[in-house]
C-alpha cells in the first residue's frame, strides 16, 4: 500500500495538470451528449462525475477516462421515447449495470484480446480524423452542436462532410482567431524547449489556450464587438449556485415499471454495446500508454457495471470508457488514474460553484485542444508505418479507418475485424506447408496446424510432383493434422505407386494409417476407415 501511495504521489503533478485538460474537454461533451440523447441536461454531468470519481477508483486502467458516450446517444434517445419516461429509462440503466457487472464476473472481457493491433490503431486514426472533421466548424465559429465531436459520425458521414464544407463559407473572424492562436500556444507548449523548462512545463498548455480565449472575447465585447463571439459559441453550463440545488437535480429510477418487459430488452442492448465500446477504448488506450501497461478487461467491465448502476440510481446517462477523453488524458501527460479522478472532482465542483465563469469559455479554445488530439491520433506517418509492415497489416488498418469514417465505430470495427481475420486465414493458408524441389527429389513440410482450409493448397503441391521421383512428407513440425489432410495424403500414397513415386513419411505417429499405406499395398479403406 505504501508503495502504491508513493507511486501516485510521484506522478501527482502530471496527473493534476492532465485532469484540467480532460475536464475542459469533458465539460461540453457531457452537456452535448445529454442534449442529443433527449435526457435532462444535467444527466450528462452526473455520468461524467461518476465516471471520474467512482469508476476511476474501481478500474485498474491507469489512463482510460469514463463518462457518457456519444456512441450510445441514438440508443438512449430511442429508449426514452419507447419507455415514455426518463425515470423508467433509469431503471433499464440500473439493470444494464448489473448485467455488465456479471459479464465481468464471468470473464466476458477476455474477447478484447482478439482485437488485432492493426484494427485498434485504425480505430484510433479514424477517431483522430473524425475529431479534425468535427472540430473545424467549432474552430471557425460555424456550428453549435457539440455532440458530434465524438459520436463516430452517428448522423452519417455525408452530413458531417457537408457541415465541414459549409463551415468554410461561414467563418467567424473572432472564433477563427481564437482557435488559431490557441493552436499556436499548444504547439509551442508541446515543444522541447518548454519541456526542458522546469517552471513553464508546470503550466498546462490547454489552460493557457483557454485563458487566452476568455481574455480575448472579454476584450472584444468591450472594444471590438464585431470580433466577439455569439453566446451559442460559448460553454453552456446550468448555474446551480448551491449544493441543495445540485441535490435537486438527482433523480431516482421508477421501480414501479419493473414488470415492463421493454426495460429488460433495452437493458441488454445497453449492457452489450457499452461493454463493447469500453473494451475497444481500453484496448486502444493501452496502445497509447507510454508505459505499455495492460488493463485487466474483466475488472474493467465490473467497474463500468458498478458505474452504470450508480448512474441509474442518481439520474445519469450510460457511461463507458471513452477514447477521446482518454486520448486527451494521455496527450496531456496523465500517468495514473488520479487524473481521471481529479477530472470528476473538477466537474462536481465547477457545476456547483463556478458555472458562471466556465460559461465564458469559447468553444473555439476547446476545439483547438481536440484538433491537436486528433492530429496526434491520426498522424500521416501512421499510414507509412503500416505500409512498411506489409499488406497484411496495412490493408486491415486502412479499411478500418475508412469503414469507421463512413459508418460508425462498431460497424467499422466489425468490417476491420473481418478484414483482419481474412488476412490471418490467408497467411495461415500459405504458411501451413511448403514444397521444396531439388531435381527429382521433393520435400513437402507441414508447419503448425494444418486444417481442412489447407486442402486446396496441399492438392496444388501434390499436383506438381512428377512421375519417377522421390518425395519426403515431413509432419514433425505439425501440432495438428486435420482428417481431410490425412485422407488427401492417403489418396496420394495409393496413386504414387502407379506413378513410380517413392514416398518417405517422417514425423507421423507410429500408429498412423499413412505409414501402413506407404509400407504395403493395402486398401485405402485401411487409412480412411471407410
């Protein structure tokens, strides 16, 4: 315990600095997701607080950040409409949390190990590109809808690209100036010179960008109104003013609807989708972690399940581990889960006491922070890196990127997984066996496991064997040989006698029927059992 305390205290400065950045990014996203879900605005803040203050302590993922997920907005919106009441939906969410908890107990999190690295990194690159596409309208002062910023094109790729093109024709000079200067500040603060300066690196670059944006907009309101921002391009946080008003925002689930069968189907849908998004995000954050720590996925599901139970009991939205806020945490220098915890505390304190001041923050500042995060996730060098790794890595990576861009997160991952599995089978198909020729001598070597999928390749190799030749079939390296492969070799052994091909079997079990065929002209039925 003492070692753990020392570990967290040793990284406290970096974690607190990162928590401010995550808080600034999470604040408008929590509000926007609640708005898009058709839920009370404060429900998004509750989920952000629970994800930070509660889930971070029960989770063993050091860098992932939990909160309301934009990928669930359509499901939540439809569920509230179907059930007809937000409090009944909260009952579904509570049940979903229980289901998710038991998914972790029964080790459903182990499926995360089956996501190929090329697909996970393709997901990160796609999310980075989505962030850039979705943030440019905010950076130019065109759009006021914040939910799309991490919704994985939930409202279709066509509308997102249309919105991007329109934003270039409706530029606000004040917002554009704020975002450009903010990006310059972030680039300078990310340089080696700042990092080498012990005093300057203590100050988070994103915090300076926010201070710049607030200061410029306040100056513009007094001295240059044409450069000031419209109120809809500022953070819009409900002003509560006291702890009592905060407590009045909490809502309980309606337990009288426990007999309604619809709540169980909605709960199951929420549990499955939230678990998949969590596993994908945790796997992706582990790839971003500079220390390459591995998060226990089953424990993460239990932590997320507990978080969703609490959200359901307090009036929050479904939460998951979310990649955008987690990536912002990594980029800001977060080292442990303390950064996620502090971001939850900052959310709680800010909505109660400092909402008036936070509503002065321009969205253009936050857009600059996410543009930088998006660029780091989708650096062009990533494509060249995977190209150098070969077609089996480059193609699944690229297909995952564009599949997510033009569908959504889960569909894109499914397409990328299918592509990755194809290349695994293709690679296994060609590496399962090799045929070497030297004059009239042939060596057919079976590698690893040889299944029925390799039967066509085996027949192709055997068709190349010429009459009056000598052949060795070596099965010593094969851990498993499918019955279809054994029968194909048995057929060849029988035919080899008529073609004067001398066959020597090596590495097969002493009781193998193939050895009996090669040593005596017995009937094929002896080998195949027919």
